[in-house]
């Protein structure tokens, strides 16, 4: 039995399984570390400067390794490249907790993040190849899995560490087992050699000369900037406004939890529409409201500001949906995803650092949050351009 796209139903089930298992593992390498970072530093003798470097490593790895994803996919096939990425992630997570010193710990963290970078770029391509009739639905589904993986890892790493006799090494190492669960499905898919070579006669597109590709990259970068600022600083904003640590934590958790149903719904809707410009602007308006609220009166309506920023964070799955839809063929989507994500992550690196520097210099959140509100405007403009009914290739 085959689907209308000519892809075997069994293959689609296997691909969907692999897609979800991979997505669940795209963030625990990062979100599991923060809750036990103090113990890691004490055990390895890691100074504050190096610990701060860990917050920048993900974006750097995603940018540098992500740009190489098309070459890996061409050599090993799309599914083979994802399998390599999942394998690198599993190995890095398995060995990292037992590193004897800081340099090896950083190197193994980079290995795990390099694996994530390959999957980050190529999962939209897998959706385009295997689910061309359900791009929005499947993107929403794996965005939900990604959010759940990130949230669960952040929430349960400390309890797991306690259950293992307060051994942070076992608390972190357990995530290698979860990553290993994704390997078998991708190894089986890789045997099909699902590469994305250009069709005969296809002329390679110069993405750096494409305004649409740049719009996608800028949109991806600015929404990533916002996401990292929210993840890194939102609890502190609320605490400095006089809210308790527990309340600030609950409000921050709300921004993450909102992303689970909204990511799925928005991606599913966006995937059925020829253009997504209005969706992007609508999401941006919520971001504007949230940042302005935090700049003017963070304690005035903190629940409302958290809800607005939770909705604004749903720009990520919409960006992935647009990447998959803007490429005319899977081979173009491979390169477009690599370009938009690697360039976008490079754009996102300074944001959290600048916001932190402004806060340290002024001692208040008015100017940093005003800056974030200002950056939301070009994000909406870039998203409007990227969301138009256009194709590359």
C-alpha cells in the first residue's frame, strides 16, 4: 500500500517514529546541564568564565556544524546524516559525565551539540521528503516532541541525580539512553539511502543572493535571539520586580508549557496556508506586548506578560514550517535549512550577551526589554517577507 505521494505507508510510520524520537533528544543535552551546573563546576574545577562559555557553545555549534549538513547529507543521505548526528549525540552524552577534566567535558559537549546541529538542519528536510502532504502537521508534531524533551530534562535531572545518590554524572548520563532509543529507526531509514540530490537539470540556487533566503535567516535568527533571552533572563526579570523565586519559576514554566499545544496548532495551520506572513506578524505583536509590559511594569501583570512571551516563542515551529515550504525540492530544502539555521544562530549569539551587559550596566530591565521590543519589529518584517507565497529553486 502506498500513499498519494508514492511513499510506502510502513516507511512513513518508521520515519514518523524516528522524527519524534530524534526531536525529543534535540534539547536535553542543553537543558539537563543547567540544573546541575553548580555541581559540575565544583567537581571539575570549572571557573565561572568557562561555565559562561557553555551558554554560547550551543549557538556556535548549531551555526558551524549546521552549515556542513548539506555535505554530510550528500555523502550519506539525509537519513544517514541524521543517524550520524544521533550517534554523535548519544556518544557525547554517554561519555561526557565521566570526563576527568574541563577540556574533555567541553569537547564531549561540543560533540553532542554537533550531532544535534545535524538533526536540527535535516529534520525539516525529512518532513519535506517523506511527508510532502503534511508538512505543517508533522513539523508541529516534532516541535511538540522537542518542547517536551527540553522541559522534561530540565525538570527531572535534579530528582534523578538525587535518586542516584546525588551523583550528577549519572543524572546527566541517563539522557544518553534516551538518545540511543532514536538510533535504530534512523539506521533502518539510512539503509534506504534517502539522499536529496538535485533532480536532473536543476540549476543550483545561490542562496546568498536570494532575498527570501535572507529573510528566513534573519527571521530565524531574531526569533532565536528572543528565545535565548527569555530562557536566560525571564526568571531574573520577575525576581527583580519583587516576585518570589517560586513564582518567577512558575511564570517561566508557563512560557514553555504554552509552546506545546500552540506549536502544534500553529504549524498545522501554517502548513495548510500558501502564505504565513499574517501568522508571523500576529506572533510578533504578542512579543511586542510582552516586552513592553516587562519594560514598563514587570510586576503589573506578570501572568499576562508570560502568556504573551509564551505565544511569541511559537515563532520557532512556524520558522521550521516555512523553511520546509519555501524550498521547491528536497535538495533545495537541505541547503535552505542549513543556510537559514546556521546564519540565524550566528545572528542570535550576541543578543543574550548584550541584554545581560545592559542589565549589568543599568541595574534595571527597562532598556534591555525595550531593545527586545525594538528587535521584534525587524523580526516581523523579515517574517512577513519570508512568509509570502514564494518558492526557491
